[in-house]
C-alpha cells in the first residue's frame, strides 16, 4: 500500500522522481526489516506466530495533504507512533545521493528472506512478501517463482487472487507478452471479481497482441464505463487506447460500452456511494482544492476534518470503521494520547 501511495503521489506531482525513488528504497528496506524482526520473534518464541508480517509503514508527518488523506483510509491503527526525528526530519535525499548502500542493504535483506523461505517453505505469507519484494526490485523471474510457491499453498478465493499477481508477473517477465497461462489466470480472476482492472487490462492487451484492435478497444471502453471515475489505473487505459487508435485508425468515439459493462459500472457507483455514506471522507475535489492551499490552511483543513469525525463518533460510538479512521488520523498528527483513546474504543468494539 505504501509503495502504491508513492506512485500516486508521483503521478499527482506531489513528489519528484528522485524523491519517489528514495522513498521506494526506504519502504523496501523497512518491509524487509519487519520480516527480519518477525523472524527473530518467532525464533525466540519457538513457534510460528499468527497474523503474518505487518506491512503498514508510516513514513512520517512531513507527508503532503493528499498522502495524509490516503493514509486515513489505508493505514494501520495499531502501528506505534514514530519518533520525533522521523516526523520532523529533512525531506528524503535524491536517490543519486544515497548511493548504492541503500540498494545493497535491500538486496541483502531480500537474500535473507529468500533463504528463510527455502528453509521454511510452508508459509504462503512469506512467499507473498518475497514475491512482492522481487516485483518492486524488478527481479521478475524470482517473483514468478515466489508467487507460484505462495499460490500452491493457498485455496479458494485467496489462490485465485494470488493468481492475478502471478499472471502479471508472468507478463512482465515475458517482456510484455500476455501468454496463455496468464490469460487463464486473469479469466479466473474475473470470475471472482468481474470488475477487476488488472485482469481486464491485460486481457485487452492480449486481444491487441493477437491482432484484434477493435476487440481490445471495446474492452478498454468497457473499462472506462465500469470505472470508478478517477481511478489511478485510468491513465494507463487511456494510453493504451491512444496507441490502438494511432496504430489502427479506429475512432474510440464510435465505440459504445457493452450493456454488461454499463451494469457493472452502476454496481461500482452504487458501492462507492454506499461506502461514502457509511464513512464520509475527503472527496477528490477536496484533495484538488487542498493542493492550492497554503500549508497553514492545509493544516487547518486537516484539523477540521478530524474534529468533524470525532464529533460524529460522539453521536455514533459503535462505528468501528470510524474509530479506526480517527485513530489513524491522530497517529499521523502525533496526538498519541487521543490516538490511544480511540484505539481503546476499537478494542471495546472488537470485544478485546
């Protein structure tokens, strides 16, 4: 989630390419450090602990407003507060200034994780961590093998979901060609979730690859109809449409979404509206408006949103999702006492 957040901030122009590279390296290092820490805990305890590896990593209080708003929906309320030095330190140095040391450290940690999985191969969560680490390091052949290992140890929907990641790794490792095995895995994924953008996107790519630009264009127009509007993958869809139009001369304005796609789009819109009603939060317009504010006004906006959420929870004290969002907000703001109070409410609602 944190790596994806960096990509979104880069796409919005909130960080530079060099800052994004530096953040990615730091995130990878921390993910693998958490894996090492968990291994040490398991060794001391003499048994495997439940719950898997904690992957939610707070990058610090100097994040832009858009990143803060995303974190309210993606972070972990149980994460400990960061030290003041991490919250108030200087911005990340450009990747070029960090030299090869950071990458070498990540490589070493990755090698330790790979060795641990060879010694204890029956943990699908460990294989998934290894596979996704390989993907971020662009070591796609290793990612394919690790996804295969994880998938072989899962069943049902979990196995199908990991199959989507495996299919994508196979495509990238194969230089962008969508092979027959990937097609089968993507189609299985659509049986689980007919709106899944990754499966639909690569299957459209396969049709273009097979010399069917009209079919590929139809698939992409259907993706746009399914939405949701403003989804982070929509730019990739538009770029592929542009390439197909340039190569084939087809007119995308003449292609109408299928009835099935329109029905799925209505389902997605209804689900988004229901989620917004249950847990109101910042809209895309809020984020865009905030980007134009001064730092002081942004801070005031954040405080106002958090106070509004806290007031609402006074009237609806059994809203678990609301308390989780409030706890995350207080943690990001450094208000540890209020965060602890919110987390106590979370434990009460969970019966802990």
